[in-house]
């Protein structure tokens, strides 16, 4: 896991992720990923993750984390 300033998670978003995670009985980890498909060739996906992978880039907020794999991070950075 790498912490960086490249991505961020606002406190409001982190609180909302934490609320949803509690309701679903999951860890408060929001994963952003990019997959092939869609009109522009890519689809962006958000979902709760069970774990943080060793090569994930991570941003921390109030009670929650946002994680992105390196390939997806390169795609969302443009």
C-alpha cells in the first residue's frame, strides 16, 4: 500500500463510505477501478473492498479509505 497526494477522499465522502460500510457489515474501504467497456472504452467502478492490496494507492479520510490499483490510477489521472 502506498499513501499519496495523487488521490484524496473528502471528509464528507469518508463519513458516507463509513456509514454505508457499517450498514452492510463491511470494511470502510472504497475501491475505485477502471475496466474496459462503455462508450469511451472504459467504465469507472466504485465499490466497497474487503482488503487493501500491497500495490494499492490509498487516501485516508474520516473513518474510511479510498484505494486505487496502479493501472486504474494511471487511467483516471488522464
